[in-house]
C-alpha cells in the first residue's frame, strides 16, 4: 500500500512512517503532502502551551480521555525540546502511548528538535496535515511555551490554550508573560494549590491590559486539576465554544497559512542557493570574507541577492 | 554625534540606542552595522544557557565581577523570552543594571522576543557586533536553553557554557538533553546541594556518548555556587583555556557566519517579496488558495518561486 493511502485509511503505522518522513526527509515531504492535502481541513487544531512543570502532559492526557468519551478521534503532537542525542523523546512516546495502547482512535507522537533552522516548525505543520488527513477529529499540539519557535508552533493552532499554575516561580512567571499574547483560553492547573484564585485574578488583570477588537472573544481563565480530571470537561466545552463563536477563525487560518508559506519560501530559497554551484560558491566565498572581517554580513548578503535574483 | 561614533567611543547611551535600533528598526540596522563592522572581531563571545531556575543570572553577575577584577570590560545580553506586552524585560534590566551602576566597564541589556520570525536571533547577532565595536573585551549572551531559537543564539558564541543543577526535575532534565550538544563547558551550579557529584557524573556519562574528533576539546564539567562566587574564577579560567587551546575556533567562526548569512538571505528574500507589488499579490493569492484548500502549501510555494526567480 502506498504511504499516502495508508495515512488516508487511518493506519497507525502509516501515520508513524509519514511523520518520520516529514521529520527526517524534508525533500520527500512535498509529494506526500500533495497527495494528502485534499483530505485536510477537517480537524480542529488545539495548541496547549505552558512553562515546564505546569502539568501540560497530564492535562493533554485528560483531554484525550474526554474527547474519546465523546467519540472523537484524537492525534497528539508533543513538541519536545529534547534531542535525538539522548533519545528522550522516544522514551516519552513509549510511556505516553501505553495509556492509550489498543485504542485506534488515539495517536500520540513526540516531535523532537533536530537542530535544523525552522525544521521543527516545518515538520510539525506537516504532521498536523497528516493527522488531519488520517481522519483525526482533533489534533492537540503540546509545546513548552518558552522559545520563540515553540510560540510560533502554538500560533499555528486554531485555538491556543495557555497553561499556568498558582505561585509559579519568578522565572516561570516571566516566561508566562511571553506566551500571554497567544492565549485564547487560559488555564490555572493544579488549582487545588493555595493561590489558585489569585493566579486567576492576576491573569485576568494582565488580560485587561491586552487590546481586543470590539465584539472579539474575551479569553476566559479556567481552573483545572489535571491529576483528578476536574475542570477538563469545562475546558473542552470552552474550546469548542471558541471555535463556534469566534469570528477570528477565518483570519486565523489565513495568518497560519501566511506564516507557513513564508517558512516554505525561505526554506526553498536557501535550498536553491545550495543546489546551484554558482550560488553555492558565492555563499562560501561570502562566509570566508565575513569571517576574515573583510565585509559585513549585510553587505555580503545584499551582494549575493544582487547576483542570484 | 553620529550614533556609530558614539558606539565606537564606548558611550553607554549610544550603545543603548544602537541596540534599540537593531531590535525595533531592522531596515535601519544594515547601515549602522556597516559603519561598525571594521571595528568588530576583538571581543570574546561567551554563551551561557540552561533551563529556568538553574541560577544563570546570578552566575552571569559573578562572571561580570570576576572579569572586572581582571580589568576586562564586559557586555551582557540577556535574551529574555518575556514580551514587551508586560514590560518584564525592562524591569529585569533595571534590577540588574543597579548592581553595576556607575561602572562604565559593564553594559547589561535584555533582548526581548518581539514575535517576528527570526527577529530575536537577528537582533542579538547585531547587538553582539555593537558591543564588540564599542570595545567590550567580553560579551556574555545569557539564554534560556529550551527553545530552538535560543539554542541557535547560544550557538553563535565563541564558547558555550551549559548550566545545570543537582536533582533537577524530569522536565528540566529533558530540556538539559537538548542543549547537551552545544556545550563546550558544563557547570553544575548550586553545587552545595546534595547530588552535585552525581550530577557531574551523569553529565560526564552523557558526554562520553558524544562523538568527538580526535584531539578535540573534551568539555569539562565544573561545579559552582553562584551565590557565593565559589568556582566562578575556575570557570572563567576554563573558558579562556578553551579559547586558547581549541582548534575549533576558526571553524566555529565560519559556522556562525554561515548561520548568520543564511538568516539574512532568508530575511532579505521575504522582504523583497513583500516590497514588490507583483510578488506581494502572488503571495496574497497563494494564501487565499491554500486557506480555501484549493492548493497545498508546497505547490503554492513552488509556484511563487517559479515566478519570482
């Protein structure tokens, strides 16, 4: 069976191979995605982001259970900042797969950083399309909301959930601020801890400073206890409500496509430079000259642009 | 006085204005950098990265003190994942500046994420050149080593210090793994805590799995207590030793320039597409068609590339 056919049939092994392909063989990704694209656009894509230690994974697992109870099929992409060097993400996959093993309606996958510029973001976009084409009703993308790259990935979702906890340390608070802007729904997890009400209040206070268009969705702040499942059903309801009520979804989709196209154009441009001997030599010479201090990087880049376009 | 002249004279206000310019006005950055570039290449650039809570800021402050004791001038760039939305980084600047206020030999600056693709990395590269041109002997770049973008920034340094602590939580451990590959020197901070020896042992174990070229620098694992300053002098000696002994510095410099040129070429290419009406319309139409599901992103990107190059 062709790989694309397997994905379209919802075969979990085909899905796994397809995601590995977009992760590791970017040159083969386009033809696969071309075969799948007509069948995409059905899944709701939900981003879940937050600092380390806020309980994102547990919350995602609870959301999966909640979705399954409602008869929905779910794909989970855990964007993992650990590297292939230690195999951390593979271990994580195994542990997380177990709790849903035997359930054909759930697919869980970690996406690891491979150190390529924009590689993770490209691969994650394609993995979302693969899960979408395979028939998932929901695709959950879990990211550690710290780095710019991770924020960019979260931005590709239809709806973004930002997860925090009561009384997070200073540095966690600072990080939280960076992802404040991208949240459509906010969650204070571990809400049994003292300070949960104050955390809700603080986030609401920060949101009050945000400028919203009139009639725009006003992000709610919910409380959950992922370990017991409390509040998770409400969270899913709220996410659904966002998808139905928000007028931003069309605009959001356009932004996401624009972001994706920009990434692809950048990537393709650099690939072309590397492919042609003429431009490859130009770049190599420019690197030498900049490294020797003979020319600044801006002038060198402008020179190359002159000669290749 | 011209801005560039002010920077070259080491004037702190000029430096501050110059860094704000490369952060906020990317179109004005090239002409500034062109004026400064001939005077760059003197500073040692040291990257310090680690998960939240390992004590990076305190360690950096101690390194600054140590450098000042040796008569060296220092610039610090704290790459801050918080956003302008909350002003977190500005506050951080103020607090951190105070401890060195009145010392003309120290310049501390936070670089905040502005949500632009590659914006932070571009701006940080330029800020390093500005500090270098202003006469800093050392430039310390402090990043939270979690996201790909932050790792990329750390990679631009002449030498990378990776900071950890004993008995970090699981998620912190996982993050640590992602930055393991980029470390030239490893530090177990808060070494008075129990488990410090074990942490050193673990890192050495992970390093043993790394493949090094023969005669290559073998990354040492040091212990520090940033709060008391213990071990910080040793750390600085080790960093200096790396700069002197390692044969990788030329190659490292070339890699860094190559990375920077690639970024600039990507950025310039997208800017050109946006500037010309012809290509701007092509991109806008492509976004519409992909958003409607009429064409997949790869085909759309390839079409645009066909027509503009």
